């Protein structure tokens, strides 16, 4: 999903809350990976994007339990 600049955090608040392009692109990946819906899941997307960017990730992690279940 391609998000507009202010779909998650209003543009006026970007500088104040530290939202930059890394967060924006991570938010797009989070929406796609977890099939989230805006505006319902906006706060969840914002929180996940912040945590993943702070953790140094370039994409949301893949669920390891799905791989484990497929192997058994």
C-alpha cells in the first residue's frame, strides 16, 4: 500500500515526533505485511514502525512460528 505523507502522522507533527522517511516506508511495509487497515489500525502501524526503525530493521520480521508449524 502506498501511503500519503500524512496518513499515519500529520505533516505538521513530523519534526516534533521525529517521523521521517524511514518511518514512512516502514509503515507502508507494516500495513502490507500484516494486512492492516487505515484509519482503524493507524496507531498500531505508527507504533510498529517506530519500534522496527529504532531496532534497526529494514522490514517487519517474519513470524517464526509459521515456519515452525510448517516444518512439523
